[in-house]
């Protein structure tokens, strides 16, 4: 079993939204073979509490625009480890310290990573400038 097409679409939207708000170390994990409650985890880091909440709000806005509404939100008041539960996707946005301490990606290391198209690629304008400079 692999993550559903809807879960993969949601992962992509959420990951790109997190990147837009300068989240770091964004990874997506297919947990569908291991867990029955969800298909995928998206994990992202932020430098401070304000940025954790900013990233979370951007993800929520972009997923809402795509027709998805979270079933549950947790941890937004503290801004250290916030979670959005969309059923098929669970988004974890963590302060760098929590990310290092809890190591979610180490816990789920035996699950396959989900490649996210467009993540980490430079803007078209920046890419064109780099090509010209070479």
C-alpha cells in the first residue's frame, strides 16, 4: 500500500507552502504501510516560535484553497511543535530544538520518503540568472 493520490497532492501543497515561509529541512514520509490512521507525514523546521506559526498558517491557507480542511490543530499556542491533522496527512512544524530532540524522521526511518516536485528549486528568474552566469 502507498499513500493515496489525495495525500500526495496535499503533501506537495503543504511542502511548497512551508518552503514559501522559509521552513527548513522539509521532508515527507509515506507511513501508509505502518499506520492505519494516516498516509503521510510532512515534517518541517523553523528557527523560532513565530515562524512555526507563520509556516503553519501558510500551509493551512494553501490547503484550504485546495479544498482541504484540518480535522484538528494542536500546539499552535506554544509555537514549539505544531500539528495539523488532515486525516490522510499529518503536518508537523517544529522549532529546531524540538526537531533535534524528538527526531521524528529517525522514528519513521524505515518508511519511504516522498519526493516533492518543485521543492528546493530556485525561482525561474534566479535559475535563468545562474544559467547566464555560467
